[in-house]
């Protein structure tokens, strides 16, 4: 069932004051950067390899993550802390610890004070897009590394990899033109089946539009210099989100290039498609008895049942915009502690705080130059004796008065 979001009732201050952690990838997200991103996106979608071979940009240094109450004017004046760094996208928040995923590292800190406890680096950390806590083990997080097409479970105490999933090892090992992608050291599996060629020859074949299904390239995933990771033409699925399902044995993920939301079995790495035919999806999460996922370029949020069947399509694309330029881009949707959904509309520079049942919403605009990635709630712990957020809020308010 399609529902036009403009039919929802706008109310004041819905969700305002909720304590959240915001992740802003870039504070100077210019039109030129947006246009370049869309050009690369269209190039991959249309298999235009003259665009896909565009050199990867360098990483951007002016991102930040902040713990703050949500305020109508998106003010950070009441923020409890603010951590700056390179392209933070993913952030996992718990009442005691927060883990930030910058482009090439994890930063673990105290949620209430922002005190940095440790940094975790790994050569597979390239273009980290999401970080989420385990449901069963408080010291583990799931990290989606878009730049190496991998999903890693990390022990934040030791920094060790506890579990790993690589797209290329689990049936997703060809680019759109059929070129096989192989991790260095795994070439023997393809012996006498296809020809391993160097990257220069691979580019020539792709540009010439010669058949590529009998050829492969191998890549050392642990030795990729650019912090954004693999080049566009070297990618198969472009995973951009991974979190735990009902338990730690099931992983929920979205594959940008494939247009699908999936479940991954932790036991054997097999993939079950929940829903397909999405346009650049983001952020599959558990919601009620089913799921929520952003159908990004279609400007919609989909509510799915437990089998992955679409029950509602909430369409944001007909909302007024300050400009007709730019593509629809509904970023991640997250559930807040108060039960509302928080959806990021990057085209219109807005956060929608909305109730799908009551069909009510509030809007929080954010600066046009902000590339906002995540709005993550700070869940209150079960123990009523742990109430640091009220204490902090009272202390902060007291200092202002």
C-alpha cells in the first residue's frame, strides 16, 4: 500500500528533546560533491565505464559525531560532546559505550562524557558505513566495510575480528560486466576455468565492451591504499549497511548496487533476499514484527512484514523542496527510544520524526552543507539506578541558567 507522506498530520515538537547521537560525514557537502557522487552512481547503474573509471576522491576531514538532544533548529549548543574526524557514517550507541565508524577506523568512547577509550584499526576497514552492537555480547560490534565489500564482527576489547563475511567468497564475485573478482590467495579455486589478468588489461576489456566472463582480477584486500577502498569497477554489491537480526545468527544488510535487502546466515554465509528491485537501498532494521528499509533513490521508506513482503510504501518524493535540483535520497531510517522513526531526507535537508501508526510527524531541518548520515537513539538501560542522561541534562541546563 502506497502512502503519500504529505497526507500525514504535521504536529509540533514530536520527538523533540530525544537524546541522540548524530553522525555528519561532511560539513561542506557542496553541490559539486553531490553531482560527482550521482554521476558515479549513474555510471555504475548504466554500466558506463568511462564514468566508473573516474579516480576515487580523497577522504574528507571535516565530519563530526555529537551527543545532543534533538532541537527544532538543529542547534548543537546543548551538545554534551562533539568528536571530529574523517567521514563518520556508522555509529553504534549504548548507554555506556559508543562506537564511531570513521572512514578507516573505529573509535570507542564513553557515551556520557565523550572520553575516547581506544581506537581500532584494521587494513580491511575501508569506507566504513555502519556499526551496530551485538544483541548477545556487549563487547562486539558488526562493521560494514563498503570499501572492501565485507562485513566484520569486531571485539572492541581486543580489536580482533571474530567473524567475517566477504561478498566475493559468497556468490557475489562478478562486476556488472561479468568480470570475476577474486581475493588474493584464492585464485586456485578458478584454475583452468578463467584467466587471471592484470588491472590494466581488465580496464581495456571493460572499456572495449569485450566479453569479460572468462576473465578475473585478484586484489589484496589488506593492502588497499585509498581509504575509500575498492574502485567502482572492482565492486560487486557495495554493501552499505549491516546489523543483527532477531539474534546474532542472522545478519541484516543492504546491497546498494544490487538493489536488495537481505538476510545473511552467520553459520554458512548464505544470503536470502528479503526484497529486491530497490533503488540504492539503505538501512534495513527490525521494526515491530517485520522490517523497515529506505528505498533511497525512489524517495520512500518501506515497511515489510516478517517474510519481507512490502506492506506499506511511505512516499516522501512529493514533498515540497527548496530546489528542483538533485535526486531523491532518503538516507537511513532509525527507530528512536520514544518509538518514533527518524528518517533523513538528504535532498531536502530534513529529519522527519514520524509515527507510522498515528500518521503524525515533525520536521527538523538541518544545514544544507551537512551530509547527515545517522540519527541514533541513546537507549535507556533496564536498571532504573543508571540515570546519567537526566543528571547530565540537569547539570547542563543549570550551567545555562
